[in-house]
C-alpha cells in the first residue's frame, strides 16, 4: 500500500544467552564490510539527520546510502549473524535476530561508511556482565576466522540510559571500525549499533566525527501518525510485540496499517493479541473507527466472535491462549473476543481464487501456489479501499508472502 507501513511481529521467548553473540559477534561481522579509503577529515560542519528511530549529527558532506544497499544490509546482517553464531557455538536452532531499522551514510569519496541499526532478539534479563566475560573468546574467534587483525580497544561504559560496549578494531585488509553497541535493560529484546567503517592515517579525525554522532544521538521508537482525522501512537511498549518494518510515504495525510498475521505460530499470534491490546490502550479513540480485514474469508463477508462472547463474556488469558493454540482463531480475533466483539471484521478474498490457492497448497504444488498468493492481493486492496470509506482505521491482516516480493518469472519457470 502506497500510504501504509507494515508492523511485523517478532517472537518473544526466553532461552539461551543469544544477546552475547549479538553485541560482540555483530561488531566482528561488520569488519568484513570495511574497505581501505581516506576518511573525511576535520568535518567542522555537521547536519542533523532524523531517520526513524534515530536522530543525530553527522558530517554535512556525508550522503545517504542507496535504499537498495539499506535493504541488502537489513537482509544480510541477520543471515550472516546466524552463520557466525552457528560456527562459534555450534548452534542448530532457528534464526533469532532481525534488523527492523537501519540507516546508512557514506563520505563523498565512497570509502567511509556510517551505519546505525536496531537489532531485535529473544529477550534477556541483563547480560551485560556476561558480554564482557565472553568478549575475549569471541574476539579470539574473530581473529581465528581471519576477520580481525587487531583490537585497539574494547570497553564498557554508559551512554545516557544505555550500557554501551565500544570496539575499535582493525580488519585483515587494513580496514578499521569504530563501533558502539547500546543496551537498555528496559528493552531486553534489542540492542542499538552505531559504527563507522574506514581506513586512514589519522583515526582521531574519524573518532571526532563518531563521538559527535554519539553525543547527539537520540532514540525515540514512538511512532506518531494520523488515520483520518485521528492521531495515533505506536508506543515503545506496543513495540515489545510489534516491529515496524516499513514506513512509506510518511508525508501522506492518511496512513493504513498492514499487519503480518503469523500463520502457524502460536507465540507470535499471542504477540499479535498483546500488541493490539496495547495499541488500543494507547489509542482508545480508534476503537469506534477501526475495522479488521481478514484473509481466508469471502470478500466483505462479516466475521464475528459473537458466539464466543455469548459463551464467555470476559475470557481469561488461559482460554484465549487455548483458542490460539488450537488455531481456531488468529490473534486479532481473540483480541476482538476479549473486548466484546466491538470491532467489525470483514473478509477480503476473491473466493474462487482463494479456493484454487488452497487446493494447490494442499496438493503440494508450491510453485503454482506461490503465484496465487500475490494474485489474491488485488481483491484484498479493493476491500481495503471500500472499507476505508466507512472506517478511518481499516487494519489489514495477512500472511507474510502477501507482503514480500516474489520473483514471478523465476516462479513460472518452475511450474
């Protein structure tokens, strides 16, 4: 959707000291990106950049990285982190990181890169002491892997309310990196990384630029926009359960919310439920202005939880979770049950196309099925536009494949 953004959900669960790898190993990873070059020296003039959720000052001459490079980094960093962690710890479980927000700038000569990113992972209590204790073995791992040539400095300090871990290291090709990773116990599911990749004869000049960025750094994850004439907020608390992964055309007067509905994942369905609970707690003015749009139901067909409400008017978390675990309902419908069926729900499907899509999936014809998934988007958008004429906040819930690009020519070749 042109005027929308997509809050994605991220699995929140305990288990394993995954933060250890994030804070140290990702610093090692970014040495692989360092290139030989000349640092922009003595940048007396700076500019303030506001790139959600970051605000900071950088040299005025630096330019934004192309959007395709930003997208590539967001995709490659979690994959590379997972690969490094598997090698380091012989981990065989599922990937556990994502990079929902990433900004990047480069010097006019293209040889100095500045990157800021938010890394999400499974929540930890307070791993800062363990991070320091384990840093030596991880740095030694980086040296053995041929990524690190020399560590000039690594230390722990405080940057405002954040515990920070500073690394100054040199790569095998002579590239140099200044990096700080920030961790706040109030947000046990994320770290913030700010780094500068460079090479030059006077690292103090780059250090000055880097310190200016850190001194002026402000982080605000609160997301404020309008739906219709109503202001709304996606708060820090709400983002314990939702991640905003894309925000397009933010100058538009009206925003549409597209929410990934996590099929076959009970934990993320509960996160969806909890995120909606917090969202409407923060924005009670939207209850009467909202409609939910559901895939898997005929176009404009009414979907209701009235019968569940008649059986239990105030469902407990036990019953809500039991229903989610049975996959009888997705998280947005258990939330509607919780609030007494107050939000109308409409189906979005071209029914004949949906039935054909379901048949292909059941028959194991994955390549053909993958083509029908984005084809169903046409009717979904038509329903969204129609419902938006009556409800100022139509929220479209749909699976991840509806939200991501699919290479149709390659898909057709395999059918």
